[in-house]
C-alpha cells in the first residue's frame, strides 16, 4: 500500500536527525516517494547570530555550509536509488515545514523527537506540538531507538455510528497504520476504546437504577461500538498485514497509552471538537501525546485547513 509521494524530513534542531532520516528513507523506498531533507535556520529578524555589521554575506555562507552537510546525508540515500532533494531555508521551523506542505505539496512531515523530558508534552518539543496542531499533512515524530524494536504498530481509532466525518478520520488512520505495518513487517494492533460516561452515575445511590437495566445499557453501548468498528474494518484491506483487533472498555487516553507502551509507533487522529479550526488538537489526543513515549504519527481530518497563511516566499536554497 503506497500512501506517500513527497516526504519532508526535518534535520535541524538539537536532536540527532538520524532516526527521522532513517525512518523517512525506509518509507520513501517502500512508497517510491520523493524525499526532501530540510533544515531551517533562524532568519536575520529572529536572532543575531547570522548578522554581523558590515557582513551581510555571512548568512549565505552559513546556508551554503549547511547545504554541504545535507548533501553528505543525501548521497548514501541516492546511492540506494532514492530520489532525494535537499533544502535550507530561514525562519521558524514549524512555519517553514508547514509551508513545504501547503506550497510544495509534501504529504508527510518527519522529524526526530526531542526534549524527551520536556514538561510541554513528554518527548514532544515545541516544534512537534505546533506541527500536530497546525500542519495539514500527517506528522511523524520518530523516537530514537533505545533497544530492539517490538515490531508493533498501533492504530488508535474512534469510529462512530452514522458519523461519516469522524469515521473518515479513523479510515485514514487505518490506511496509514496498515501501510507502515506492511512496510516494516510489523504487527498491527487496531484499538478502539469505548466508554459509557453515565454508567457510574446510573449505578450510584442517587439514581440507583436496577443493575440489570444498567448492564443492558452498557451492552448496547458496546454493541454500537463493535458495529462501528466492524464497519470500519470492512472498508480497509488488511490482507497483507498481520493484525489483531482490540475493542476495550475504558477511557481512551488510558487504553491508548497502555497499548502505545508496547508499540514502536502509534497512529492516531487529532480531531478537535472545540470549534477553533486549525488551532487545537482534540482533548483525548492532547492527553495521549503528553503521555506516550513511542513514535507518533498524528493524522488530521480530510479538509483540515492550517491557520497559517503564506504570502511572501521564504529565503530558500534547494538542490
């Protein structure tokens, strides 16, 4: 299953870019996709280190030097037969990466996780969180390997009966997770967490509904969740992927976090019901992203529009 045509891999920042480059290259090879290695340097308006009075040419020298670094990264990949471009631009990393998606049509952004102990969100740094909130393309944050891979891909889905918009997002999650599992020869775990919010109150002493009646309502809730999950699975071709399906009762962020702990990568949607289009990820996704420590592929709904607007071109050097 080939899902990507143009992959953008960010190699800047304090983190070692090798995990992201390796993951992006493997996926580009499997999808016969074009891979672009990009770094984003601070512009002259964002920091003084590129500007020296009377020496405006220093910015071009730094850009040229960084292009040579990226050429060294790209050469072994080209020798493997991959189609690799390199690019150095200036500005804010998350803005320029989203520009690459909107203007140049990249359909996946890959970066290495950083700030593994950051209070902002587990292993996610500021750039990753900005991308997950505002980038219209899927964003893959790759955790550096700490041991042998478990060869498990998690697809966290939340299909709803007769809710096409949300089911389309779960369908997108399923297709991408299946593609990753197939490309890496991994086991695919499809997880749907279901929950009846009112169960505790209905069993409480103030309402005290007969237990048999509450049990029947719980079974109905589970039945609707199972029906929606079955409908989703019938729409996805998993014939070439070893997989297991898990319908689990529990709060989604607890269930997903538990399965993510044994996975190499978790694929999940970032649907927001807040009404602030293009700015927030959903509450469940936000809580999960702050807890998991595996790699994450965050997927936006179809038609998601970034709040960023690009009128002026960036300063770019492309090879």
